[in-house]
C-alpha cells in the first residue's frame, strides 16, 4: 500500500485508486492434460476460493490468462537458476497481458464460476 500512499501524497487530487490483480499462468503438465474448459473451470473455482478467504483486493487475483506454451529458455523467460524472468515474460507476452486487462475472450475470472469460466 506504500505505492498508493505515495501517489495520493504526490497527487492530492487522487482520492482512491482501484486496482485489480491479474496473472499470466503457465499450466503444469498435469493441468495441460485436462480439457480446456475443465481447466478453466478449475482455475475459476480456485480464484473464487481465494477471494472467499478475504484479505482485500490487493491480496486477490481477479483474472487469469492461461498461457498455451511453457516459458522459453531461448527467449530468456527462465533464469540460469531456473526461476521465471518476469520482465522477459511480460515483454515477450505483451499481447496476452493486454488481453488480460482488456477482459478479452480467454480471460478466466472468479466471477465467471456461476456461469462457467469465460473461454
């Protein structure tokens, strides 16, 4: 919350900010074996369960984009130590990030659980 405090201090015209967290997800090998709709439904249920636990919007992921391909070593998405290079992933997958926050076709949301996950 320090970033919000700093922003409201620097820009006193800002009363409140609304942020909604999203995530790009690399499904596991086991998850990739599921039918796409079943995977989307499971992710939607998991998001709903996390949301139900509380903790506020800063602690909850509201939307997910399931990536079709695993992280690429050749594209620098995995570090030498085997960690995800977030900067490289975000740069290489900028179109998916844009789609995630544009609520494009393919975004999975917790709110979609009642009617089935968006596809």
